[in-house]
C-alpha cells in the first residue's frame, strides 16, 4: 500500500470502506489492519469525518471477533473430552493420551 501521507482524503476513505466491508468476509484481521494502518490519517486536518467512524467500527468488529474466538477456544479446550465423538469430528489433530 502507498504511504498514507501521499493519498487524497477521498482515497483514504475509499480504502477504509473497502477494508471495513472486506472484514465481513470472515477476515477480522483485515479490520485490525484497517484500524492500525489508517488511524494516523484521522489526525490530518483534511480527514473526512466518516473515516473515524469506519475505523472505530473496524476496531469494534475485530475486538468482537477476538472475544468470540477466545470464548470458543476456551470452551472447546475445556469441554472437548466431554463432548465425545462430536468434538472428535471437528478436531483436526486429536491429542494423544486423552
């Protein structure tokens, strides 16, 4: 990607929108990259007011996915044995000894 300093405000907003909507394709990492890469552009005097909205929504989506995936991971790790065959069917590598 080009440097943010060299982009016009409308181009920055266009990139932010595309990355925000792209995050809905089960790419929560894209939301995080969107926020981290474009956040310095909100400090510019000519930054569109909509830019901050898209970046904060990207951050919120990324945090929401982090919470969901962390909850699923904790639940699955602790309950895999109790779930029996159903858990074994969705496990890629079955740990030995359990």
